[in-house]
């Protein structure tokens, strides 16, 4: 009798613990931990990769391109990819080049989209797809007018004629995709961009004359500050007023506040980030297709 009661208590306690574990997300936690695991065989063959378990969230896939996968490294892969499905009306207007697609770091892996047509084109909602793996990523929205430390309004990625979008697999160093402007060189000082942003910024007008009111030492120092540089270690003999003037004037936001009304303030180039945590494109060879919002082929980059 005692033994029977003991076993009932044991199994009852086990059932209760199982119910508590399930309610607390036990299965989900195990799946999250085991979703992907390193595969040295794949890494050795392709320079990186992961094995996907049955319950894993799959890489987003586009239209069926299985007939292109085996041909991705062949001499005819570009023409096959270009003619697969329907061609977009943007063919020959928007081009795709491989850029840094062979990099093994998502923060350095990028492709380049360029508008070579006569009118502005919004590429948000377009996508990029690998013919080798089928992986597909969509072009997000971005900040046409970017300010540091602000919640920036998100708009379509509109490429003006001649405009370029550098589309990086990884996460944005400034938290959003953004349109470059004549002050963007300041961003390069504190964050790393691939490829680097050009450090050519407008010189603050009459900066030395304005700084002179805080002393000759302030004026001399201001005259020595390189373009697109926020002084991080100014001389200790500068006055507090001089320090405040420098911080307000020689910074990204300070430059934007002063020059946002310039006719040539906004650049035609964008920095676009797909927020990926692992590579999208194969390091050795791949055929990458640019698809418009209807899934039609705009252009192809093959290497």
C-alpha cells in the first residue's frame, strides 16, 4: 500500500514538473539553443555555414531557382539567371555589382546597386537572392535625413540618377540605413564603415573668427582641426566656453544643423543594412540576383 502511494506521488510530481517546464517555454528554449550548430565540414568547403535542424527557422527563400544552383559557377550562369522568370522593366536602368560580396564578415560583406537611368527609383521592397543557396534578403527603409541620437523617420531608399546604394549584410553602425550627406564624414571617425565614407566635410564658416572671442588659443586650435574631425582631446588650456563652442560646431549634428539648407547637402548615395548576423553570399563563387518589388529580375552579379 505504501509502495503504491509512493509511486503515485512520484509520477504525480513528475507530471507537475513537466507541466511547469512546458508552461515556462521549455521546448522553445531547447529549440532556440539548438537551432543552429557549427558545421566544420561546411565551413571547410564554403568558408562558413551552419546546419539547419528540422525545427530551425529557415533562411528566407524566394522563387524556385533550383535549376540555377548547379549552374551558378558555370560560364553561362549570368545569362541563365538574367533570363530566369520575367525581366523587370528596370533592366539596364539599375545595375548590381558584387562589391565586397566575398568578405567573410557580415559587416564587410556588401554589394552595390546603382541607378543608371534618367529618373529617381525607390528600391525599398526590392530583394537580393543567391542562386547558390536560395537565400533572399529584402531592401529595408532608411533615413533620408539622418541625425545622431535621434529617432529618425524612415522613408523609401530613393536612388536619384547616378545614385548608389551600398547594401551591407550586417547591422548599421548608427542604427539605421541612411542617406549620406556632406557631413557624413564625421561618422567615419567614431564608427567603421565598409567601404569607408569619404572624409570631406564643409569647413565651419568663420570658425576661427568666432573662436577668437574665446581667446587666441581657441582660434589657433580651431584653425588646426582637420576636416570631418570631432576633437576628442583638445588642449587643457582652452576655456570652458571654447570647449563648448568646439563641441557644438565640430560634430556631425553641429555640421548638419549648419549646412542642412545647402543646395548640395544631400548625397545621392545610401548606406543600406540588411541586419544579418551571418553571411548571405558565398565567399568563392555565387550568382546574386537583384529582384524588383514584383520579384522580377533587374540585374545580376556573378563571380
